[in-house]
């Protein structure tokens, strides 16, 4: 059964923005979250944990980019989360 046309994105630029927000933005948030953990936990444990939780979190963030009604809010949220989560790592390891 094909999808209902009224729920599909008509603009190819909006569709591309959702794809990029989900892939690139989701990856940036995932990596910055694990950088956040390396600022407080042993690096070896975080690397092993990132192998499992990284893909799951990235997949959820990718899905959220397509479910959200406004892609610009998704970009803003992912950018803000990336900066906030990476800040403890950057301040601790790069004085």
C-alpha cells in the first residue's frame, strides 16, 4: 500500500535537509555525547560502550529527524546538543 501523498515532503531541498540532519547531525550528537562521558569516566570504558550505544542513539536521532514536523528545529536542537555535550571535553583536555 503506497503512502498517502499529503504526508510526503514535496520539496527536494527539505527532504535533503532532513536526510542530512538525521545522518550528520545525529552522528555529531552521538559523538559529542561520548566525548562528554570521556570527560568524567575512563576512556577505555567509554570506547567499549560507544560501540554498542553509538549506533542505537544515532538510529534514534536519525528517526527523529524524519518524524519532527520542522527540520530547522531539529538542526537547532542537534547543534545545541553537540556544543553543550562537547564543552566539558573541550574545556578539560584543551586548556
